[in-house]
C-alpha cells in the first residue's frame, strides 16, 4: 500500500508556488534569499505586536488607557529587533495610537474570543495526497451580528482595492467556517485624516465561493506534487516583474545555463532558515 504524501501549506507557501515554481524552488527548497528584510514587512510585523498586546488587554477587560499602553510598550520592545530607524519607529507608535483611538468605541462592542489564534485543518484527502492548511489569525471577535469573525491587520501606505480572492483571506474564512472576514487597514499616510485612512473592510465568503477556492487549491497541490516528484520547477515569466519591482531572483533566471544560474544564486544570496510553516501554530503566552 502506497503511503500518502502530506502537503502542509500556509498562505505564504501556497502563494509562492502559485506565483512561480522556480521562485518557490529557490526560496523554499534551496532556502536562498536576500539578507535584509524589506522595510514594509518589518513595519507590519512591528505593528502586529502592538495590536496583539492591545487586543489581549481588551480580552481581559482592561481599560482603554491600559490596553493602549500595553500596545505601545509591545511596539517599543519589537523595535529593538527590527531594521527600522528611530524615525520609522516613532511613526509606528504614532500610527498605532491614532488607529486605536479611531476605533476605541467600536472595539468596546466586541467580545474578543481569540488573539493570534493558530489553526490547522484537513482541506482534502484522497488515495495519493493529503492537504493540510495551517496558519494564525490575528483576531477573532463576536457580537450580536457575527460569531468568531476573523480579522486580519494590514498596514498600507498607498491605497488599493482589496480582493476576496486572496488565498490568505479565503483560507481564514474556511478555517473559521465564517462567511465574512474583516481587514483592519492601518494607514501610514501623513496627509490623510485618521478617520479616513484607518478603515475596516468587510469581505464576504459564501460556501460556494469557498468550495471553488478549495477545488483550485487541490489542482495546485497536484501540480506541486508533480514538481516534487520530477524535481521540476518551471519559470513563470509573467511574475518576473510585478508591482513596479522585479522579482529578487530575476537576474538568476535571466542567466544562461543551469551551472551559471546556481553560481549566481550561491554568490548573490544568503542561505536562510527554512520557512517552517509549523511555527505559525505556536501561540504566544
């Protein structure tokens, strides 16, 4: 009897393979990446620490002032391990405070059910593969209208339309059996009023839509299974340049010959820790 192959994915891994198998191979098989983290990602990570501390305080029924203080202290601690300079750090503190003040009254109407909530569920199983989706949701809350509504905090500096097609959002809705997901958009612009740039966008996920997402993920999982079996990671040239920036591996892929590609990859990139999706299941505190 042939054993099944377990495919354990979070949204980052799924997005990486769907974006480009060659990218996936270099980043997640060979573990090659740039040494310095991109500033926007570091900024978002720092802000998540602040929100986590704040909403944990609300969950414990602390006063707004105490929760806010917890959030600001958490950011200060996170800044010591970040690549942000002092000016950027001060901006994180200011944005957190103005955002939490913006939603102070609305947040009091929530019953916080979980903060940084890990999940793992079996998406699909057949005679060949088993697909397990894992991750961690920033916030879950309930009120008279919603039960265990998933919330994802997203910082941004330039406005853009959100799509419910995002694998991360759909996966969260699927994991919580929710027909809705809220994106807590946290604006870092300096020329826009807090009540305009800090906004909460509700996305809907009906059962039919979630089932379509599931079928699509299964198709990609089988493509990934074939890539692993054949050790074949084809390039997707349409992903070489997105959002006005080139893929970090673009120069490698443009190099002629496998040996030359490997040399450039080993010379220009650092070996980093393997992306361990199971770490997202580790809950703090």
